[in-house]
């Protein structure tokens, strides 16, 4: 068998495993990590009508991990009747964030302008973070849809971070760190982050120092949050597919080692 045909078989097998994971009814029973449990408990204990801010600070390429985290947090916030101000400090996250917010808001019958607002994108993210500490409407005079910010009932109740209970940065890079360093350190704003798995360890020092409240990281974090919330979705499906793919790769490694040692033994025992 040629090397090319072997590669095709391996990748076809991987594709079959992932597809099977997405269409199967198998459910993973995950135990929530302390960080995810802390995030869930935080939302559970907030009074209704509390205002939070969610910043979509990520690229489209990270959606397989970011989407389930975002949807789980949004659904929990709207179920608890919290009010949400959405924005983005990353250009690619703008349309994605608006789509996520409107999609989940429709599920819960929330009204734009009163229950949630999406302010849109602002470049020069550090200036934007610092500016909102003085006046959010000055930084975002209009929302994403072009309405004057001060015409929206929710925004008339918000001046700066003093009215924001928590900022949640949904990030695949270091934007969350900038929220911590400028909004957290400069204005004593509480920060939570939803992160891709690769970024979680970069934020651990901020958890240890108390500058970051908690994180929800990767597909595992999304699946754990979904299980706590009671609505399994893309996090559980993605984690199952990821786990099955890892098992498939491990099996291939074991098979490869068996084939290698058998061929070496034949060579050594030859004439």
C-alpha cells in the first residue's frame, strides 16, 4: 500500500469518527471545574436586572470553541433576566457578537434597547477601555444599528463602569488581559473571561493574583457550563468529537508502534 493511500485512509477514518460523534446520541457526563462552577454560581446569585457587559474579542477562526462558551453564558444571563451591553474590541467579533446576542435574545423574548444593547466595534481598544471608565456613551455615541446610544432605555441607566457589575471578555488572544490591566486595575471593574483552551494558562497568573474573577475555557469548559445550565449543545458535541478524535489518534499511534517493532524484528531475524 502506498504512503498516499495510507494517508487517505487515516484522514477518512478521522473524518468518520468526528462525524459519528456529532450524529450520535452519546452524552458525556462531565464534572464542572472550580472555575466553571464559580462562573455559573456568580450568574445564579446576581439579582434580576443587573447590568453586565460582554465583549466579543475574537476572530471567526476560533468559533468552534468560542461559540458554545458564548451561547451558554448568554442563555444563562438572559434566563436570569440580566441586562446585557454587548460590544467588540476586535473587528471580526462584531457581526458575530451581534448575531449571537440577537439569536439568544429571541429565544428568551428579550427586547432590544431595554434588555440588551449591542454597541458595535471600536478600534484603539486600550483607549476604548479607558474611555468607558469615564463615559461609555462618549466612546460609543451610537450603537451597532445606528441609533443614538442615549436614546436607548438601557443606556440611559449606564454612565460608566460604576453601573456595570461584570465585564465578560470572550477572547482568543490577549484582549482579556487588557480588560484586566486597564478596566480592572484602573477602575476596579470585575472581569471574567471565556477563552479558547490554548489561552487558559496565559490567564492563570491573573486568577492567582485575584485580578481575574474566573475563566470558562475551551470545549471542556463549555460542556461543563452546558451541563450545569441543563441544556446540552455544541460544547458537549464538540467535546465528544474532540475526545473521540484523540482516542482515534492514540489507537493509530499504538498500531504504528506495533507495525514498526514487528518489521524491525523481521529485519533483525533475517539472513
